[in-house]
C-alpha cells in the first residue's frame, strides 16, 4: 500500500515547512533525508577526489562514484558503461547534439516538436546555423501528443535524428517512445529522448524503448543539483566526440598534440566531477526504486486526476491539458497575468511555476505565451489539492492587484 504520510516524513522540507504546498516539482523536487545523509557522509567521512588516489578514503570515493553507474544501470536497464555523468540535462542534450554534429551535413533533417524545452531546441538551432541542417516540427494533437501517422509520413532520406521529451514539461504529454523508435529505426534515424520530466515518475527501460540516447537531471528525481545523466548505446558513445577536454577523460597525450581518449563513459567526464552529487543521485535512485516507480506513477496519476476533477468546475480558469493522464497541470486565471496569479498564490504559501517554462515556441500549439504550472510528485496529497483549488477559485484581477498595494 502506498503510504504518502510515511513518505512525507522522509523529506525535511516538508517536516520543517508544513505550511507550504509545493506544486513546483517540475522545476525541482525536494530531497529525502537519505540523499542529504549521502552528501554529508561524503563531506564528513571520505572527502577525496576520484581516480586520483590510492589511500583508503580515495578508494572509498572511487567505489561510491563508480557504484552510481551500477545503480542507474539497474534503474533504467542498461550497462554501467553506457552511463556518463554531466552537469544536467542541458549539458547532456548539448553533448549529444555536438557529438552527432560530426555525422551530419547540410540538408539533413532533425525532427523536434513545438512542446520541447529550450535545451532540446537551441542546440539543434545551432546546428541549423552552423551546418545547414533542417529543423522540422512533428504534428501534435491538442494535448501535445505526437500524432504517429503524421510522424510516419514525415520520414524521408534526409531525416537523421528525432529528438523529443518523453514527458513534456508544460502539457505533460507522454510520448509513445517505443512506437517512435520503431518508425525512426525503420528509416535509419536516431532517437534522442529528454527524460527530465519522466525520470522518477515512471518506470523507464531503455532496452525495451530501444532509444539511442536518453538524458535526465538528478534534481528532478529527489537527487542533488548539478548532476545530469547521459545514457547512450555503447557503440554510439564510443564514436562520439566529447565537448570538454581535460584531465580524467584522456588516456595519454604528447608534445606533438597526439591525444588518446579514454573509452566511454569516462571520455565525457573531463575534470573533477560533482562527486558528492553523483553519490547523492545513487541514494535518490535507490529511494525511488524501493518505493517502486510503478507505485509512484499510479499514485501520481490518481492525484492528478483528482486535481483535474476539482479544477474543471472553476469558472475563473482555463486548463490547457485536462485530458493528459500524467505530468503537470497547466492553466491560466482568466483576465489575470500568470505571474500575478502565481504571486497571489505565494501569499497563501502555495508554490507554483509561472511564465513560459523555457518552452517559448509552445504558444504555436496552445495559443498563449505564459501559463501557470502545477506539478505534483510522490509526496503531495489530496488535502493539499483541496487547499490549492480553494485558493485558485478566489483569484480575481482585484485580488491580485490588492497584494501589490
């Protein structure tokens, strides 16, 4: 049985701030005590660099850092050598785009969608400018879901890459990745998946999905900030050039400029990594797997359904993605600027996100540039939703103006 009250006790932010309703989990999540303990344990018991020392604390740090690859591999069903640690999902997607640029030429096509985060748009825009590749947008339905038949018709000999968010960060659309990879691979195209909004919310099996690359950020799945995970099929990682060069990622170099890179994944980890963050990520991953990703997914879907059920009768709001079963709920209060409505909610100790959410071309689909996003996670409750909906129902232009007077 899913025991949300027990789970809530694991999170110091909830224990220390019971007055807050935190519905901004799409931006970052709270951290359980076990993750905090993993960070402080590194700092208090075995602080050391990795791959640099033969003394006992250095060896312990090596084992904890490298062991995180094993944990992530178990979580997403891949080999540890297919996992590299970068700074965040933005760094991961830039690395993928840079690495694949060596395989692209003028006239090649990259498929993305209007619903993508900036980090899955701007690197491809750079390749369009530098290489002359084409960017084409996959047709989506009103809820932001890929229309598979339309996608199938988009493929021709020029399509080399399709890059999509597994779960989009505004509409919460869950894309049919397995079907997409089948179509892409049938047409000799690679599939890149931004799983930042999916990881920690649903079970991901990269072998079953058959994706070529996948990335996510630690801080969106109860882990520390400053750690991103790059998954890639090993043969593709081995061919990929790293963005950053320096210590730790090369086997040797000489005065004539000859450089021998290490094998993947170490070739992507130049310099001293975020050691304690990676160790904390292992703790977060184990925490989520102990609860069960399937259990978390089922609970969140029930919670979101309850939220939609409560919000739909409100006459003062417009919801943009009521039919999606999971992900954030995006809406606006009629006649009220999104940031003003969010500021009103903040006076009631309710935390939501407002703005364009780094998805600045999404207005081409939903018709608005700004929105409010309420994103739930494993520790939120129906009681919080009831209080949230009650406060949302009270928002008017007059009420928002009053908070600034």
